[in-house]
């Protein structure tokens, strides 16, 4: 099946609605909440209602858990729910990626629910606002090193452990927690659980102060004998040592393209601002002449624009594969690695080329440079993505290639 990169008319309406929301709602308050870290952006409630209205009106899902489930496979080329969620994230991130991560019911945990939940669980949990808790004090990108435990006691699981860097952890109504059913069985025993945030045994210890995405809270959460119904284990409770924890890892096949889209959105915002500055300064950017025949500034801009395009196309491809039931683990990591690196390169270079104007708070360029760095870190660092791609290309396991 050939990839179709021409977005259908319904997706164009999603793009237009999202871009309008980003331009009219997010850009005007972007600096406000960058300076007021941990203050909840109340204006986002309106944006959440807009997203919900678009979804209920029969258009493609904007985001949330249901956004990553689509209609039955018809055997025809489709650009559907995954692509819809992706372009929505791209446009909103053009406005402000920190605010996107704060929009109610649009959390990365919702994609995690969609990735592994059963149909019954999706029906029951699809409308919650879910944060995702993976990272612990003892590890970062090595998701197999989870030490948080979930012990079955009758009809309940008892969860104990600590999670750090939980995006929207103090605001979301629920938390998707990665925990081990039996640490002696290694990564195969790692499962994901949905836990209400306001629940006995769940404590938000503190909020982190960060370099960027200040509009989004980032929490440290402790689980101390938190008891949840056994039905809150997402997916199958069976420990399959042959499958390892690939079922849980499917979460990343949904979330990594979304993070890549965030980087693409921030990168595009910086490119557009830089083009205005260069044009106002009298720098001509021509597509009719080779870059070496133009000014150094124009040549550098064209290089960044070409790099951005490659990240954008890889990101579209990963979502298209998901919509067409084609395994996309390798492509999701490729998109995340490329787009995130391009995003940091473009935003930092834009600050540099804009000079003192770019470094000041006169424009949002310096903010976008700070915000973009996290996109190259969470959901797996650049190095982790390269490992995943190498393993898929060489057909080696994680034990064989570290």
C-alpha cells in the first residue's frame, strides 16, 4: 500500500480549527504562563470544550484516548484518527507546547490507555484525563528498569513506588502507572495501571521547576499501598515471557509520533518568525537559486527548512502506518529522533540568527528554544530512539544490542 500524504478535507478542518485555537487562545497567553509556572491556565477549559465539541460533531477525534482507535480495516488507504490527533498536536504546539500538555483530557496518558486497554476498558476510561507515570528516581529512559510494584491481593492490586517527571501529574484526574507484577520475571512482568490521582495512598510530593514547558506542571508522585480494582490493569494480566513487555511498549508507538508532532509544530513556529525577521532585514530567500549562491543567512534558513520537512514527513508516515494497521515501532522512533533533534536545532539557531532580539523576551523565540529541548528527552531520548531503530533494522533484541 502506497502512503498517501495528501491530507483529506476532514483533516484540513481539524488543522484549521486547531490553528485558530492556537493563534487566538494560546499565543496571547503563552508568555503569561511561562512566567507563572504551576498556575493553572484556566483559559484551556474553553479549548478543551472546543476539542470535545469537534469530536462529538462527528469530525475526526482531536486527541484523548479514543483518538488513537479507528474504524475497522477496509483494506483501503486511510488517513484517520492517529493522523487527526497528530496534526492537532502539531498545530496546537505551534501555539504553545506547554499549554498543549496542560489541556484537559488530552494527556499522554490517554494515548497510553488507547495503546493497551481492552475495548471494555476504553469504554469505561476513555473520557478521563490521564497523566503517564513511567520514570523513577533510579532510571530515566530505560523503561525496563521499573521498580514500582503491583501486588495482587484478592480483587485489588496494591501499588508501591515513586514516579518522577509526571507531566500534568497534579492536574490530571487519573495516572497511568507502569509497575511490575513480579520483579523476578523481568520486563515481561511490567504492566500499566490506571489509578485515580485523588485516591488513598497516592501523594503528589512536589512540583518540579523546569527550563521550559512551564505552563505544564511536572510532578513527583508516591504510591504507598495504593489499592485499585484488578480491572484497572490495562490489557491482559498474563505474564508472557516470550512477548516480553512489548504490549506495554506499544504505548510508545502512539505517543512518540505525537511528541514528534509537537517538535515539528514548535520548529515551524520558529522558522516562520525567523523568516519575518530576515525579510525585514532585507535578506532574500530564493528557491530558484542554489543555497551556495545566496547569503549565509538565506543558506542556513534553507538548510533548516529542508531538515524540518524531513522531520515532518517522517512524523506523518508514522501516523499513517498506525491508521492503516501497519506496525510503526521503527518509524515512530525515527520520527521522534529526527523531529525532536530538528526542533531543538531550529529553535536554537533561530535565537542565534535573531541576535539580541532572539535572546530577549521581546519575542517568543527564546521560549520556544527552552520548550523544545524536553521533546528530545521525554518519551525516550535521542539515544534510545536510535537504539530502537537499530534493533529493528538489524533484527536484534534489546539483550543483543544495548
